[in-house]
C-alpha cells in the first residue's frame, strides 16, 4: 500500500560539469521514502539510457516503478541548469519530453484508492496530455499537496489559479509567494501575502520556504516561523523538495506544526549541503543537525 503518490516530471539536471537526477516530484518521492513513507511515482521517461538510469535510481531506493511509463517517441526530460552566483541556478527546461505525455491508465485509479496524499507540481501541467491526466487524479477524494514551480514560460496565471483551487496544502518559495499574491494587490508582509492566497483559494495550510532565512508556515489561521539551519551550501537543487518531504512526513506522523517546520528546515538544509536533488543521507544526520 502506498500512502503518498507523487505526480509529474522525472528528468536530468544537466550542469556544466555533471548530470544529476531530478524533477521535483521524483526528488520529493526520494526524500519521502527516506522519511519512512510508502511512495509511488506517476511519471514518464523515454526508452533511452537516461530513462533507464532514473528507473534504476528509484528501484535502488525502494520506490516502485510500476507507474512510471516509458515513451518510445519522446526523450527523457532534461533541464539545462546554469549556476548563477554562489547559490542560485538558472534553468532551461527542454520541451517536449516524455513527462509531458503522462497518460491516464486504469491502474492509476486503483492506486489512488489506497493513498492518502497526492503530491503534484505546476510544471507537469504545461502540456495538455499530462495536464488532463493530472486533472483526473485531482478529481479523486484525496488530500492534495501542490508544490508550485513557476518557470517561465511554462505556466499561465490561469493554470496556476486552477491548481490552487484544488489543493489542500500549498508549498511555495518567497518569490513565488510575492508573484501570486501580486495578482490580488500590493501587500507589505509575507503574512499578508499568505493570507490573501489562503482566502482566495480556501487553503488552510501554506508553507513558504525562504532560503537561508528559514520558512513560514500558515496552518489553521495561525502563523509559525523557523529561522532555518546554517550549513555550507553545495547547491540548492532539490532542497525545497526535501523540505516538503520532511514537512509532509512529519504531518502524517502527527507532529506539531512547530515540529513539522523544524524537521522540514533541517531536511532541506541537509540536502542543500550536498550536491544534487537526491543525495545519500540518513535520518540520523537530520537529527544531528537539529541538535547542533
């Protein structure tokens, strides 16, 4: 039985010196599995060596590949990632690729019947085929976790609003919070920006990552903050996905909002101190970071 389903892109981050496995839903699945959750990934890769390597990565980490489709026509997804400055990365997301064509299959309905949570992003909605499959998934009565990923030109405000209307938990970063809230007016604080989104879309749980400044959590009309953990950053690829995994797993385990936020920050910080979105680590390292 899988209690969490992650839908969307599986790809390779192609950096100047190396290629790293990635894609927010796959990263999230990797870290959720690390946190002890039973996870399935719905995605699509090409029938090529890049796709085979991603499938092997999932298998090696105990994640089922039963719901990862293979495409004989489209290649496995790639993102050309160019580091900007010390810690930021600029992305060129290739289109079209295999994960743009995730098809609905009856087995997905069976999968959803046993799950508690559906984790999805906005990027996988850029193409009609995957967007239609996502909408069928969203029609199921399941808790929906939206991880916003605003990468121009791969979204429209209308698409984002449609997804926001359907989520129970929203995760986004500070710049995405500022952009989305600006559609409804000018707000001077992050709390005000969160409140307008919560009100417009009736979302009861919103978590905002703020890089080195930590994170902000809005849950059931209350705010919680955490200053983050100081680490030497290797790169920020996948750190937000690790943060989400730490948060959601803690929520499922019945942790308090403060504990959820602390564990999420520690998980994200640990991954930021390693290279790539799916680095090796263990839960003891997260605990050690929180106790340091």
